[in-house]
């Protein structure tokens, strides 16, 4: 419970309740004050009008006329109060039956309590009156019953405090409910974060489907966790693959160096061993450079030199570069380079991705070491540029198509053909950095690799707007 009271939501609810209560109290107080002023003014005006009327009667006919007028007015039901007494305090006329000695001795405007018959016997009521001393020791009291006004004030005060109390209860209750609901969701996020800190990246923040800001935050956190898990799994796979794939060439380097040391044929064997060692070292450097490029692309630190690319011209350039390699294997390499199709991206990276796809098709796009056809095309579909490299080779089973986009994955178990297993992984990284994707489809026969990219992208890989 104390944890709930310490939450920001509960404190915010208390602050809002205090602000609203202050505003409500000020508004009610102002209305009450203005109402009281209005009633007091009306009361004063009514009493003053009564006094003016009686003063005219007194000036016109003296005490006798005044007493007669007071007697007549006292017969009219209402809240008006009158009393005329002689010098000894005896009532001459009026509807006040008795007065206190303090009221008798007073002069001017006075509040007093008087008794009058009621439904439950005699009741005490509050009145406001003006007391005048006339010639001959006579007294004139003219006033109004203000008990209803006092009851009104009492009701307003009671309603004010009851309303504030009710508002406080509702505010506290609402703050408790909202804080409890929010705290439950925050605790779920905290629990997931603790699970992740233990090394379990499979946990996800629950989404309640309300569509509020917490749900949106949870969705973004889940996307982030999904990406982190992918990166961590990829890192573990890279570590395992590096240990497996780089161990063999390193062992070859070492064995070749040892063999060269054992040779006694002079400089020629040493030279041949050094040349083969340099070749192996170059392959290792290429592998590490490929890994570094993929890491930079996935981290978003590469591919920031974006420019408008003529996709048709780029395809033509890369195809011309790989035509000799395709001819050496007896394969045909053709292109359908459309005009007027442009893409905003890093030209070098897109060219590298296209080159990797064509190189992969040349290596694996035929059933044997000769023959086969490769076709490269491009099309614009709803602001998305699709570059397709298709061949008529053996293709790839559907269950393996996503797997071969990962680092060091090679479906050729013998691994007799050259390559490090990073070509398609680099293509996938280029697509990701540009907010696109790579699809591997069945070409019937063969494989169709589709590099799909938004026509305009921001530096972080998200789709841009115009």
C-alpha cells in the first residue's frame, strides 16, 4: 500500500485534486459572498423603505398616526417586524410581543433574537432591525426576520464542506484505482527487465490492447527486445561460425608454415608456401571485412552517403562487370535495365548487394559446373524498388531460404566451392539498413532473389516522406 502511495500517478492525482478543490472552493466562496452581499443589500433597502414610509406617517400625523400605521402593517403576514412602545416599555403597536433590555437600550441597526409561535411551539429566530427613540420616550423598532438567511448560510456551508469531503474521497479513490492499474503495468515491465538482466531475452512486455501511450511504449520495447535478441543470437552464431570456419584456414596457414620450415629445397618451396599463405590471409581478411561491413550496417553506422541512383544504369554496370565470369562457366547473364527508375541510397552498398546476388547466382545457379542462365531486372511497385536476380539452377528448399541469409551459412556441406557464407548476409544487412528486405522465391526452376527497397529512405533506414 505504501508503494502505491509513493507512485507518481497517485501524487499527480493528489495535486490535481488539490488544484481542483482550491478552484472549486474559490468559486463557491465567491458565489456565496456575492449572494450574501446581494441579500444584505436587498434587506437594507427593504428596511430603509419601511422606515421612510413610517417617517412620513409620523410627520403627517404624529405618534397616533404612526401607531395606527404600525398596527395595520403588523397584520400583513411576512417577515417584517414592527414595535412601538411607550416610555415605560409597554407595547403600543406591532407584531413583536417582547424585547430584551439590550434591544430597548440600543439605537441604530441591531441584530437580535426574538421568540414567535411556530408549528412546534415557541421558536427563537434571528432578526435585523433599526431602533429609534422618539419624543416622549417612545421607541420605534423596524426590522426583518433573517432566520431564513441564516439557515441558507448554514446549508451552503454544510454543502461546501460535504462537497469538498466527497471530492476528496472520490479523488483519493480515483487516484488509488489509476495508480494501482498503472503500477501493475509498470511492475510487469520491471519484471520483464529483471528477466532480461538474468540473460533470458525471450521475455516480452505485455500489451493490453488499450492503444494508450503505455501500450505504444510496450510495443516499441518489444520491437527493441526482438531486435536485441536477434543481434545476440546472431552474435552467438557468428562466434560459433568464426570458431568453426576460421579454424580450418588458420590451421592450414600454420601447417603450411611448418611444412615450409621442414623443406630443404631452397628458396622455391619457401616462396610457394609464402604465396599460398598470402592467399589464405587475403581470404581471411575478406571474411573479417565482410563481418565488419555487416556489423556496421546492422548498427546503422554505414551507408550514410546517400544519393539518387539510376537503378537501370547501376544494373547495367554490375552486369557488364560479371559477364566474363558468367561466360567462363558457360552461363548467360542478361539484364532488363529499365529507364526512369531511381532510388535514394548509398550507391556503393546497393552495387555491392547486387554484385553479391549475381556472384551467388554464378556460383550456384546451375546444376553442374557449366550451363545455366541468369537474368537481372528491376521494377517500381508503389514507391518500392524491386531488383530481382533469377537463375535456373537447382534452387533452394523453402525451409532453408531464411537460414541462408545468416552469416556463414552454406548449404553446400562439402564447402568445396569458394566463398565464406557472408554474401547473402551482407545483402540482407544492406536491405535492413535501407528499410527494405530480401526475399528468396522459387523461380521454377532455380532461385529468384528479390532485393526490395523503398524509393526514398532516411539515414536510419526508415522510409522517408516527401
